[in-house]
C-alpha cells in the first residue's frame, strides 16, 4: 500500500475542501465563486467532511494514510519542513531557510525561530533528525526521501539539519514538502495518539476517525483565525454532500460533479472547482514479456483513445484533455510538444508492425476506488474495439488490486490525487529505481535526463533538460494519460480564505475564517 502513502502525501484525492473557486466549467454550468467579506475575522469552528474508512484509520504521521481524513488531521497537528508555494513552488514552514553546497549534494535547513511543540518545549535539530530517520526507515521511506540514507541525516548545532544526497539534487527542498512531519525525539509508537506536534492546531480529541482540533496559540507561523476545526469522516462522497446540504458540516471534500450540479441552485452553497486536480491514467507494463513491451504498441494505445469523449462522458465535462505527461500542474510543463490526437489508421499500422496479436482479448483491471475510474476503463475498451483491439474490463476489489495488481499487472487503471511537478512523478514512478514504478519502465536515456534536471541549478539549462525529459516520457513511457479530472468541492457561503494551492497546499487551513 506504499503507493497510497505517496498519493495522500502529495495531496489526496479528497483533501479537497481546501481550495479556491475557479472559472466556469467546460461542458457544465458555471461554478459560484467564494464570496469575500473584507478583513478576516477571528473565532468559530470549521466543520470539515473528509473521506475515510474505519478499517484504515491511522494515527502515525509516518505511516500509511489511506484515509484522507487521517492525513488532514495529521497535517493540521504536525508541520513539515517546507510547504508548497506559488512562486517559487517551495515555501518555508518548520524550516525557515535552506542552502545547498556548490555541488547540490549537501543541504542545510535552519529551523524557524520560536518553533515549539504543543507542550511548549522548543523544536531542536535533534528532533527533526530523529523524525526524518524514522520516516526514512519506513517501508516507503526511500521513495519519500530518495537518494538520502539515514546515516546522512545529521544535526549541526541545535537549529540546523544537514541532509546529504547520494547525487546532486536541486529539487531536494521540494521533497521535504510531503510527509516530513516532525515529532519529539524518541516518541514511542504507543505515545502517538497524544504526541505533541508543532502545527497551527492541536488535537483535542479523536474518536473513530473523527476529531476536534483547537487553535495552537503558541504557533510560530502567525495568526490562526479559527478557534477550532472538527473533522468528520465519511465513507462515501454522497453521504458527505448530503451532510453539507443539511447544514451538518461546512465543507464537503471531493463531492463530485453530480453533487455540484445539485448545489448550483443553492445560494448558501459555494461550488468550488480545482482544475487539473486528479490523474486517472491507464498503465501499460513495459517490461519484457508484457504485451505492451513494444513501444509501438504503447503508442498505438495512446492513439486509440478519444480524449474529448473521455472528458465529456467520464468526467461530465469537469476536466481537461491531457497529453500523456504526468504532472500537468507544473508551470514548467513543456510547450512545443504537439497534443496527441486520435488516429485509428496510424494505430492499426503500428500494431501490425509490432505484430500485436489482435485475436486475443486483453484484460484491463480497474477498481471503483474513485468515481469515474471504472467508467474510464469501460469507455476506453469500447474505443479500442474500433481499432480491432479486444479489451475486457475486470473490476477488482480495492485491497486485492493494491496487493496483487499494482506494479505487477500488464494493463490497469490507477489514479493520483496530487498534481505535483513533472519531476515529482519522474522520481516516484518512472526512473528505473523508483519505488512506485507502476509500469516497470527502465529507460537509460530517461534516467540520465532526470539526473541532468535535478543536478542543474541554471534555470535555462534546467528548462532544456526538463523538456527533453518530457519528450521521452511522451514518446516511450507506460502511461496513457488521457485527461485530468477537476476536484469538485462544496462549502457553506460563510467559509472564507480557503487555500488556492493544489497538493499538500490544500491542507493549510491556518488562514481560513468564517464570515
């Protein structure tokens, strides 16, 4: 389940309560923007609904957070070293500043002045080092802090943390935005339920996946407007949306397009839309022995899909066409790479050249983990039939999928509820040694291009290397990324100051206030 850890860490499918209103919806009605009401007011309790299941509840900030409700709670209680920013894309948090060595291998992070735990004790470099080593030693720790061995995480004095990478990495501060939650040194696993954090809110109580958090008056990061946040866990988006419409909660995360249209007529409800929020790619295994090992077959599959139809039918118009490059929210997404369009004649020609056996039926495994995922598989199967490709959609139970199919299957759907940078996805899912290498892709040219990107500080040279990286991904990877789904959330009109950033930025609630 490590891949789910990364999914939630990057900003989950549904920690979507925390976003800004956006423009009108293509193929649907216009979203109502969040109304402003001047100067922020202090006080009040924000009631947030988030998705989760009782069987997956965790209190470990370094564990597997399959529930978005758990991740939201942990992110309010514990701070990470850095957080997402607009420009630049990495902003200070528990680390007030950072500085690399000339070779980009050694990075020094300064702890913010005045940072204390909820019990009033100061945060030291030793606390951070202990926490990062604990994180690094988890089953998925290598993927979360790639290139950094536990012994290369050290303290310099009481306020400086030193990270030494095995290779030059200009992107290292970005990696510390995810799950670098800091605990007090030597915290025992049995103490996690009551362990003090450093975040803007502290835990008042936690019961059955639901929690109440109260303002941390000692927070070093500035003014917190709300008195408290109550998080309620819901097992389905429908139940959560109904609770909002009934006035039981103030924000419903990931309510979906159907609920959005229902709420459009309600003047007391904001419909908030986050474009390019979630990827639902089809994964084709590239390793030898797979029917998709030939790059021509993968190209043919990408030419078979009707992307516009997928957006309209699967996402009800709440989405945008993608071009088989993961990380569409990256401001450095390459221009000049032509949009791939449907071309059945070329697809058939490539399949013939690759001697692809069209007499066989190929199983496309999917789940119903999120709305639209299984539907996307079914529509793709219908489109592939027009090119003479027989695809049988197989729906698999979620637990069995993550245990047996993910990273092992030849042909399956997956999803990423974070739309982080191109480099993020390259490091997590596409370089040969990536812990989440979903397609089993090993491409020496791609690996070399990736190292060139992260090892280059000069902006112009880095941009050129990044475009090269994306071109290779476009041509040869195991991903068929047909589109990006919008995040659809509902909020009461009184809720103001919801964060605008995607990914982990959506859980930064310290600036939210109630009108």
